[in-house]
C-alpha cells in the first residue's frame, strides 16, 4: 500500500506547487513531451494521473489537452480534497498504485509522478502492470521518480518515500511490461551537487532520526526564476534525446507496444 505523507506536507505541497521552480520545471517537461508527441493537437483523449497528489499536474493536463476522460486517484483524502478545488471537472477518487481502480476501459496517457517511490518496485509491480494493460497500443506512460537510494534524507521521510532508484532499475522494471522506453534520463543534472550538499546534513548517521520535514519552500523570486530557467534548458536537452548522466530525479516516457 502507498505510504501517505503527513497532512502538513500536503498543505505545503498544495500551497507551493503552482509557483515552485521544481514543480514548474517538471510540468514544463511534461508539457513539452505532450506537444512533441502531438497530444496537444488531438481530441477525445483518455487521461489518468495515477497518484494525482494535490492536483497541479491534473490542472496542467486539463488546460493543455482535449479530453473525453480526465481522471486521477490518490490514497490521501486530503490530497484529493485539494485536487478537487483545483480541477473540479476531473474524476477524482481514492485508490492505490498497488491495486489500482479504473473508471475508464483504456487510456491514451497515464502520468505518475513520484508515486512508485512511496511503494517500492516489487510491491507496485502487479499494479503498474495492470495500468500498462489499460494503456491503448501507442499510448504513453510518463513517470517521474527520485534518484539514488544513497540520497535518502529527512526530506524523503517527510514525503513518505520508501525507495529511490537508478535509471537502470527503472528500465529493468518497465522493459518486461510490453513498453518501448523512448526517453529515460536523470533530471536536475546541473543542480545535483548543490542538492547533495543541501541534503547532506540529514543524510549523515545520527541525523536521520530528527523530526522529518520536506525541502519544499519557495525561494526568493529571483532565485526561483533562475532555477526554473535552468530546468527549462535541461528539459530542452532531454526533449532532443540527450540522456543526462546524473540528477536527483528520473524521468521516463514509455510507449505501449
């Protein structure tokens, strides 16, 4: 079963995800992929956000795409309440990535951002396979995941992360599921040294037991813009097919065969 963040972290997420550079950078990459793959020009799409959190990604999908079905599930009732205020037209319901419930027969696109990490690869395998089986041939699965177990810190405990991954782990996990991996890259490559230094104190022995809290806070507007712009440049490289060699996140786009 999916681990659930404490309510305070959902409150923080709902408050910052519209403007925070990390969230904006991820949505920029997702949006670029959707445009490049022609989703923004199609109509009647069936779209699912598997682990929708507090709703910002669903809001972007609603704004960008012409959908005949737009749904999302999450295990947290509080997250769903926030998502309903942001995307009231979406079909939002409580479910779990381990045993997902579906309200549509097939999907053209399934998005799942930083959810698999709250369960772990083996526990989520059968549930992810069930999701893949609902993706129509040619449809896409997009996932964002935290990278490197050695980077596990107080932030991960606060947001209920159980596992962090490597790109090769994710490839081995998805390859047997009837998917063709089209993009698989680390993210936040240039910022990675700074991220490691920032998290290092809570990664050291004896420091992990302190009260956990996430790294989510919006910096000054100038810093926020600069960091967001750095991710846009990086997103442009990923879209051109460049696989970044390291980073604190992993982004994967896989097509159903």
